[in-house]
C-alpha cells in the first residue's frame, strides 16, 4: 500500500552535508510506489538555487538535481521571502507555516533532517 511521505529539510546546506543527503534519500523514495514531497525550510531552500558554490557536497547535489527535476518531485517551501527567487523549473509550491505544519502532520511518515 502506497504511503504519503515527507522529507523535511531544515538544516543549512552551507553548514552540513545532511540536506544534500536528504535529497538523495528523497530521490530513492520516489522510486517506490510512495508519494513523496520534499519540504524545504529556511536556508534549505538554497538547494534549488543556481548559486550553489558554498553548499557542502555540491558535486553530489549537481548529480541528483536533474533527476529530481525530471521526476517532478514536488517541493513545499515557506511563503515568507526565501533566499532566492528563481527555482530553475522545479515543482514548487509556497505555503504559510501553518499549512506546512498541517501537511507534515497529515503524512504517513516524515523524515526530518
């Protein structure tokens, strides 16, 4: 039975490798029958930016982003002004914090990084 999953990334990709690893995990989850949504909070939104020079493990990130875009993995971002405006063609939806909280509570499983 397919489940609704959320991969929540809240850490700054300029300070730790965990956000890039979380995207890799999300890509693997999409390969199954589960519905997977990636939630980017705060500075994690930088993962979708064109300016990735200061991101830890940027070489791994650049390897997986084309597949994430091609598979149209949905991203949920905070409505507040983020660090970037252009998201390079990814499937982005911006929502208020309370909507994001309700979404995370509604999924069958949430992985938080």
